[in-house]
C-alpha cells in the first residue's frame, strides 16, 4: 500500500493571511498604485488600504512605503509579492487541470485586448460563450502599453493586439484585417478629395489617442518614416472620444476602420482617400511562447481562426468601395462608404 503523505505543517501566516489579502498585495505591488489596484479588483480604495494594514500587522513588518506620490514595496513586501505569485500560479495551474478533466463544460477564459479590439472581441466572446455556456469569460480592455505589461506578468490566457511586440518572445496568430484609415468630419474640405498626399495631412490639426496606444504608435511611425511630424492638436483616451471630436470638426485622425463598425461610414465621419492608406494591419491573437494553454484557451484559439475568416468577409462586404468610385486596378484605396450601414450585431448574426 502506498504510504500516506505526512501532513504539511502550516505556519502561522498560512493560518492568518487570507488569499484576498495576497491578491490585493499582488495587485498593489505590480501596479505601484492603490487606486489602480482598487480599480482592477473592483474594490473601494479604503478596503485596499485596510486589508494591507491588516496584512502588514500579521507579517509584523511594513510592506509598502510612500516616497512622494509613489508607492514602493519594501524588501519584505517584494518577498511576499513573489510568494503570492507562486500561490496564484499554482492555483491557476490547478484550475486548468480541473477544467481539462471536465472537457469544455466548465472553465475560465481570461482575455485581455487593446482598446480598439473591443469592437471585435465582444463579438468573438459572444459567439464562443453561446457555443460553450459553462465557460466563464473575463475580459480586460486596456491600451497596448498596459496590455504588454499584463503579458509580461503572465496575467491572462490570451491577448488580442494590433502588432506583435518588438523583440518579445510571443506567439502571434493574425486572424482578421485591421485597416487604419484617415477620418475627418463629412464637412471637412478634404472629404470627397481623391488621392490626397500624406504631406497634406501634416497641415491639419490632429486628434491623437493617448501615449501608450498602439494606434498612435502606428501613426507616429508612418509619419516618421516620411520625415513628417504629426501636428497634434488634442490627445484623447478612447476611440469614441476621438470620433466625437472629429465629428465636431476639431480635427482629423487615423483610427482603425473597426471603430466605425457600429455607425458605418455614412454618418458624420468620412474616410479620406489618402495616398498609402489604409495602413494594412491585422488583429493578432497572442500568448507568450512556452505558455501552457488550457483546453479552453486552445478551443478559443481554434474558434477565433475560423470566426476571423467570417468577420473578414463581412468587413470586406461592409466597407468595399462602391463600384462607381472604385480604384484603379491594383491600388488599395481607403474604404469609402458603407453600402448597408449594418451594425456589428447584424454582422455577428451572419
Ligand atoms: P490601441 O491599440 O487600442 O492601444 O490603440 C490598437 C492597435 O494596436 O492596433
């Protein structure tokens, strides 16, 4: 008969420290901010502070120190952060094994997507959840810079982003085109113009996404590659805010065509026909090389490959140029006008 394993002696901390406290410590140490940790965990900030005070009392040492406005983990705080990561990694490996044992009936998918991908991600998740109702989905929407931080910290199963990270060891699977186009108010003097040179845009006030945005990064790279500077008039933190500002005639911008999926291109915003546009990008489903994907994550990856083809066809139909305004053979113009103005929900139902 196999020997019964000896009971592990639980130390004092194992009896007194709660997993919730470790989760809070982990988030504060990783994000360097009580406010951001509270937001991420959907807790009030006083709860975060109180739990960390209790934890520090139990440990008997300060865990964080404040220098100016910044919070730093002390040596003890950093050690406990490491220990917490190990505990949570072990728990999520366990969760994954249990989900594997149950096939796709239960389990969890943690997906983090860049802000602009929030137009395509809910569609994918909606379809996937309908096919696998027992699977719980956690979706985090953030900008590219934060998403790359999350990836480096191995916080999610899969990621959707608009460009593979430079030099990082990440497996990236392109699944649907993500063209970037130049948008202006329909009343703008350039609306309706043909073959506008890029240099002409350098005279226009630009509305830019915030630093850390992948869209912004792509625009800056394009201008820099032509020796031009982006004439930024205003910086705004979301595609919706940028679209509002364009519609109000405050300037022009370059955004993903997906940002127009809900209203189509027949509304207040026109897509300009600028040389070199659209910038042809892709949406990528990514994860760090060597990451052990759960059965659920693998199933989602397969699903995205198939569904991506369908979405690509839909977009092609929605935003194809009308025949009369069609391009010269071989060129790749910016999409001009929605022929049916169908919503994303309508696309999803196909
Ligand atoms: P963003 O990323 O939403 O952070 O701008 C979009 C992208 O990388 O294409």
